[in-house]
C-alpha cells in the first residue's frame, strides 16, 4: 500500500500503472488497508481521466464494510466526479448534491468532511443557477463554524464564507456581505485578516459604518 503511495507521487503513466498493480495486490490481501487501497485506485483512475472506472471502485467501497473514514472519502470522491461531469450534463450536479448531502449528514461526521460537503454542494447549486439555495448552504457552514462550543475547522469554513460574501456582493447586497465578513473575521482563523480587510473596504465604499 505504501509502496503504491510512493509510486503515485510521480505523474508518469508507468509509475501510476505500477501503483495500480500494487494497490490491487493490497486489496487481494484482504487486510485493514483493503478499502483504503480501493480509494487510492479510484484517485489514480480519476487522474487518468477514467471516471467510469473510478466510480465503480468507489461503489465497491460503499457497498462493503469499509471504515467510516474510507466511506466518507468514497462518497466525496464520487460526488466530485459527478460535479466534474456536470458541465456535460447538469443532472450530474444533482447527483453530486445527493452524495454531498449524504456525506454531510452521516452520523458523527467530522467538521472537515461536513463543511467540505456543504461547500461543494453550494458550488453545485451555483452551477445550477440556484443562488438562493447555495447561499442557504453556505450560511449553514458559517453559522455552525461561528459557534463557540464547537471545534473549529477553518479551511472549508472560510471557503464557504467567502463564496457566500462573493454572491452577496454580486447581488449588491452590501449589508449582508458586511455581516458575513464580520462573522468570518470574528472567528480568528488563518483568513480572518483577509475578511477584516474586505469588511473595512466595503464599509468605506458603501458608508456602512453603523452596520
């Protein structure tokens, strides 16, 4: 399994083929890393542009006794494939949303996976031109992430927050955008200063110092 991971670090087709062969061996050993190996195989197939093969591998993981972390990776990977295929057929965005919903609502799902799924669901909704639903989805991440009693996850929290603010700015809803930036700045994560700077800029440009 780890030899395959090492081979995957190279972008060469030969190395990827070697990694696939090693991962297949790991699966056949039927050990603890069986389904992790299947997920890695799916990731390689995606890099090779073989979405159908990758979907089949993710389905195999989801149909068997994979660990929760492995199931989550398969759900997210499968959703990502359908999202990428949405440009050719918008119905694929809907399939992606279903998978992201399933991931986000899994019992005991860590904030990293929940926020990632919600952010990606919001992006799919944007692609479907349902900005209202996208905003609602992003707001859910913001409200949950701003709670003082939860463990903070910053990466996807900020991505959702900045996307929400961007949509609001495009709609010229400056007051709502300011409210979002204020919440992002208050959490104190890595992009807090970026949110604070944008908050100040909007207030200056649109005379919103009392907001």
